[in-house]
């Protein structure tokens, strides 16, 4: 894990990106913390103690760091309030779309490990994050950590 008084190297991070927007701070940051806890629990369950570790950061940090942008990434929040979601969404296929509700965008082969999660509002973004954690996170993390996961 990261220590607040030590340098954090980008290659030791799984960025969970939220917008540097007041709405994103109120609505998306708690969802990012939920995703972070789910990733940490998955790592413990699979006896993985080495980096990278999930870390919540803003789109400003993420987009301005080449080293962070090459890491497997979760971007949470609509492109309206998260510039990372806006930058990534056009290049990532939609894995799950619930019309008028939410969208999970991730490479279905889990080769490109960028993922965008967003809903039409906070309630639907919560449903999106829950669906990702329950239905896709294990395959996404398994692809990165080299663990075969039955779907």
C-alpha cells in the first residue's frame, strides 16, 4: 500500500479517476472509494499483495501524467464532469449499456485495461459501479494480474 509520507510512483497505481468538478467530488468520489475497496478486497482474496494499488485521483492529475495514463484505469463519472471519461470514452467499446441508465465501457477481451463507468445521474452511476464490481471487475483485474477467471 501507499504511505502518505512517501513518494507514490505512477507504476504502483491503478488510477480510479474522478472529475475535478464539484459535482464529481460529491457524487463520483464516494463511488470511486467503493471501487477502490472492492479492488483491495479482490486482491486480498487472491493473495496479491504487490502493486499496483488502487488510488483515487482527479482527471487533472491523470491526464497530465503519461505514467498514470499507461496504467490500467477506471474512470468514473460522465464525460460532462470527468475529462478523463471524455478523453477515453470515444476509444473504448461499450460492454454494457442500459438505455437511459448507465454505460460500462471496457475492452471485452480485457486487453486494453481502460474502463469508463458512468450513468445519466448519480443513482444510475451507482448502479453502473455496482454492475462493474459484480459482473466485470474480476475479469478486468484477472487480465492485469494474470489470473484466469471464469466468466
